[in-house]
C-alpha cells in the first residue's frame, strides 16, 4: 500500500510542477508543488520528520554549491561579462550568420559548463534575443531567428563536462561519492561527443533557415563596462575552477570553494561597484533550491516504499548481460523518464537505485555516469523535461516569439537519442580501455 501512495504522491508532485495550475489567482510553481509533495509524504507516514530533516542535512553541501554558483553567475551577468562576450562574438562572426551561430553555440557550451546549464539558458536567452534583433537583416523572418533561440536552449541540455554544470550532477555526485576531478575525467569525452552530435543535428535541421549574412554591430566596445571588475571576475572564476579540480588533493569540498568564491566576489561587487547583496539575492533562483529539497523528500519516500528496487533490478539484469548493456539501459531509461517527468526527480531516483546495487564502486559509478548522460540530454525530447526548457518557452513568449511544441519534439527526439547513444558509446569505450 505504501508503494502505491508514494507513487501517487510522486505523480501528483511532478504533475503539479509541470502544469502550474492557478488557484485563486495565484500560480502554483514547481517549488510549491515539491514542498506540497514533501508535506504529503510526512502526512502519509512514509517518512518521519527526523528522516526528512536528515535528508535535507545531507543536501546542504549540494545546496551551498548551487546557491554559490548562482550568486557568481548573477554578479558576472550584472557586471556586463555576458553582454561583452555576446558583442565580441558578433564581431568575430564578421557578418557571416552561420559562423555567428557556431560561435554562439560553442561559447554557450563553455558558459553552461562553468555557470551551470539553467543559468546559461536564463542569461543567454534574452541576451541572444537582443543580439539577433540588432544584427538581423531587414530581410530576416522569424524562421531565420529561431535557430539561434534553439541553439541557446540546447547548450543548457548537453552532457555536462563538469559536475557543477548541472544541479542534478551535484546531487548525484554527492550520493555516489564522485569527486569533481573524477567526474571531469570520465565525462569530458562523452560531453564532447554530445556537443558535436547536437551541433550537427541543429545545423542539419535548420540548414534552410539559417541566413547567410547579418548586420555588423555598432562599435561601442567596452563602453560602460568596468574593466577592472571584469578582471576580478575572471581571476575569481579561474581560482574557483582550480579549487574544484584540486579537491582530491586539498580535501576541501567544492561547496566550500564555491562559497568562498561567492563571498569574495560579493565583497568585490560591493566595494568596487557599489552593488548590494540584496540585489544579487533578488536575481538568484531560490525556487530551484526549494524544488531540489522538496523533490528529494518525495524521492526518498519512493525509495523507502521499495519502488527504486524495480529500477535497480532492471539495471542489475542489464549489467549482468554486459556492463555496456547496463550503461545503455541506464542512459536510455533515464533520458526517456527525464523527458516525461522532469530530470530532477529522475536523477535522484537513479542515484538511489544505483547506490543500493550489489556491484563494486566503479561499476556503480559508471551506471550513474550513464544515467546522468540521459538526465542531462533527455529533457530536450519533450518541453516538460526540464525547468530550463519551460523558462525558455516563457521568456520567448514574453517577447512575442511562439515556438510550437510539435517542432520542439520533432527536432528534440532524434537529436537527443543520437547524442545519448554516441555519448554512451564513448563512455563504454573508456570503460573497456581503463576499467
């Protein structure tokens, strides 16, 4: 009976998060739905208050990491770093629109890796929209602009080369005991495969829509931008990444590195630019942190009710056929489920399922890596797969750009499946050669 109740609470929570119904004139957002789910878990007796509190304490390092990276991203954006980058890319494109598409896509993937994918979508969508409105030729139609909008979305749903590139990676890494350097060593090449396959897919799909030329940008350069503060941002980011990569040698958790960097950057923002902590806080995605906490409680109830055993049994059976079959099943199941019910709960379900398997540590980690490939890429198959995609739709709609769900799916399914398969193939080759 508890399994049925847990499953119903999960379905209700995810359903409300995706539907966002309006009650008495107020919209029920995803983080509200996740909190409601956790409260229902407590009311149903699936978890005790003590168990839920312990689960939230376990999440604290992940939450500190995510919040700190959000603060760093907000300060970088408010300082004009991304605007300078966009204008620089427009200059480097030299009027060639296809070259500009390539530059925006690959620069965006780097930003998504360092500043997290959701932040990349949130920052880059309005930025690219504004850029395209300025450089688009008089003969450009909406169809000529759409490829650039999809390019922004897809950089937010690629295989993350760094554990910080996606909040789900941070949470899963905490569960599986995967360090920053270990994650980067095994996932860098699958990430490259996903980027290349995705870019080829987008260029092929939009081959008739991408224009040939664009108007040059006005030569305003760095006007109005504080060069000294941008230099401080660059130094802090470099030191932050150095701290992440040396975690295994220093023993300092990435949460404390990220927090220290955020504090230093906040102090510099206040001292050099006269900015306020309240201003930074108002632009941070606190709802994402609440959603992660709430959905974690719901997924723990699913685990306590034994429902993750089904997923674990499926993965174990596939792994016994062959480790490579296990990797493929883990990635495809995670990707498909993420497309349907959102990648945050799916990632946590996969982490708990894999964590409990009677396999050695490295085999469990590779199943987790494969699951993250699916979780990172899968949301591109359906618009409801990730919060980033829903925010992307809303931001474009607010600017008068309507993207049909039919086109989203027709493009997303083949490109995503191809990216998952090629990324898993690269992961499997690494397993064969080095494990």
